[in-house]
C-alpha cells in the first residue's frame, strides 16, 4: 500500500512539472504582428484584440518633385495647379511615398481635338500613402518600372522633364487632388488646390501635407463627374 501511494505521488509531481508534453514550450500568451491598412503595427494577443496603446502611424514623406533648378509661380490658367519651369531632361521625382495609379507613355494629344484626357502628354499620377493624389505631366520619358501598381518613395526618380502634350516650353505640370475615381477623371486629377504652399515647404526641406485642404475641398465639391472648368 505504501509503495502504491509513493507511485501516485510521483505521477502527480511529474504531471505538475509538465514533463513529456508541449505545454512548457508554448508561451502563455502568444503574439503575432500584423500590419493594418493605416500602416500601424499592432500586437495581437490570443483573443485577437489590439492592446490599449498602439504604435503611431508611420509618417508619410514628401519631396520637391524636381532635381535641379526650376521655378514656379503662384498662379495658373483656369484651375489650381503649378507649372514647374525647368530644362528638358532634368529628373522629376515622386513627391510622396505612395503607389502609381496611372502612367501615359505615349503622347496622343492632338491640337485639333484638344482632348483634356491627353493634354498632359507623357504623365504619371500617384496615390500618396496620405490619401492624396499627385499628378505630373509633359515628360519627355518615363523611367522603367514606373507602372500602375508600383510602389514609389518620396524623392525617387520617375521621369525626365519634357514638353509633350499641350506644352510650348519644358516644364512639369503639377496638380494635387483627392483620389476620387483614382483613374480616368482627368478633370479632377489635373489639380483642385494650389500646390505652391506645399512646393515652398518641400523645397525648403520642411514637411507639409495637403490632406486637410483636400478634405475641405471635397466636403464642398464632392467628386465631379465631368469638367467644371475648360480647358
């Protein structure tokens, strides 16, 4: 009887120590790391709920869209945008961390029809990680790898300055707009707010986001389904 009791006691001690099982190798609260659409890294517990304190969103960087000397004014014909006057062949760069939305590699503009959709010649539009859309056009060439869906970073070369489309001099047409349809809505894509305050900041190496101004514009105007200003 005493021998049997000693055997039972030994089994209880071994069971309490977790011997022979996998439980001792598994943390009590395993965690996994996921990336949210807002680019916030969250640590999720077993229940799948986020902790009370979350990492702050990563900052979206901006850059002046030209390498080299260029100039721009605080006005533009007919609608808000900026023409960055610069020598043909200079490097144009992405003004933001984001994803390429549209690329036009062939100049199909015809003066007789003057179609607004093709007036920019060779062009690139980018959806910034801040939610704003950035449009640049009149390029002489667009770099390889700059295609719809490609990720770009602020300051990354994307094209060369030119004068394709409806342009008589070498420059970059630069417009900022809400994403709206993302593609095809050239009347919004070409620009709805004045870019020069942001260009001023980026050229000086300062961070300045157009998101707040764009949100105010969209609350007032929505997303137009056709041009409100011509040309």
